[in-house]
């Protein structure tokens, strides 16, 4: 349904400095028709064909985005017990079907470049709704958009290093640094996130902490029985965190560790000028590394 057969079979790993270089130089051209970015000092052109070649995206599947005038409330009610979609983005704990929860976690991290997957965007509602109605959706345009848009996110660093590593492999760029392996989504993750009663039994959406929070916010009685309402009813689930605060937002206020990749400067695609008065930490680190490498040749 998501045209991700090749994508999901790929072993995810990233190269720190290649990722830094890519996201510090990526630019959009011809209204998003293609991107350019540098890898090891050479500029490469990232087109739909390049991404299709790498991930075997099916060109026959229409690139479906949420249409203009998309009404998110009725679509959200299909995949959750909630009648109303919160504009602050609702909790992923309000997704009724555990399979949809796993899909959401996967595309949040692997396609939309989020470290955490606590919130559900309108685009993701559209994707999950499409899946529930057996309507295929290609992730090609979403991935290409994120490769550019993620550089402008001042709260999160570029988290699509696994895509950059595949681009480097495609273009024949050799990395001179050790890879960083991605951590797969496990049953333990679902357990700690509050989606399981035990290792083999999903927790009903009405028993999740976030559902109770939703009921309190909406003034809906919290049911005491064990029954689970069908998706689309007036009851609403909730997510694993009663306060429902995005972990990315919490982490944004912390000092980055050595594993953290900071966001790049905002560079104008035409002039190449940075819109920031001071470069981010990782960009300065990238420049320092390049300078150090240059000194070895002088």
C-alpha cells in the first residue's frame, strides 16, 4: 500500500559527516522538481528517477498527497475513536489499530525524519486513512520534500542519514568513516510506549493513558468496561504520555550529545547566503573537519 517493499528491506545506517555535508548544501530547484546537494565536495542531482532507482518506487502509483480542502476530522475518526483532530497534532496513542501504530512509527522516523513518533500530522492521517481503504500511496514525494524541509527545522537535526548513505552508494561516493546503525522498531518499544498489555496482547485503545487524557479534555466519561469502541465512535483514545508532549520538543532544549546531529544553516538556494547570524554547532564542526583535512595536504 505504501510502495515501501524495497525501502523496508534496506539495512538502515548513516555516515555522520556525509549527512552533515548533505544537509548543509541541499537546495531545491524548479519548484521541487529536483534537489541538489554535495557529497565529499561534489554536487549531485537528486531526481525522482534517482530515488526510484534506489528504493524501487513504483512509477505507476500516483503520488497522492492530502488534497486541497482535505477535511481531517472525518478521516481521523476512521482510524481513531476521536471525532475531532487536535490542531496541535494528536497523540499517536489515539490510533486504534496496532498495525497502523507500527506503520506510523516507521514512516515518522524513516520518511518524515522524526526521532520520535508521538504526534500524528494531517499528512500522516491521510496516509493511514488511505491504507485503511486499500488506496496505495507512494512515499516518493513525501521523502523528497522531507530531504529539503528537514534542513529548515531548527528544533531537530537532519535524521535521514540512512537516505543520504543510500544516495552516496548510488553515486559511488566512498565513505571514510564508520557507519552508525539504526535501531529497528521492536516489541519492547511498543511495550514501553504503552501499546501492549503483555508481550502477546495489544492494549485496547480505551485503556491507554492518552485516551483518558482525551476524555478529560473533551469532557467525555472515561469507560470502566473492557470493551473497545469501534473507530469512528465518539469515544477517543489517547497516547502513551498523558501530557502528550512531543519527545523531539523536549530533546530540543537539551544539549546535543556526540550522537546528535544539529540542523544546518538556512541557505538561500540562489545566493548561497546563510540566513543565520551564527552557524549551528554541527556545521562549524563540519567546516573544522574540512579545514583539518585540508591542512593534511599542505
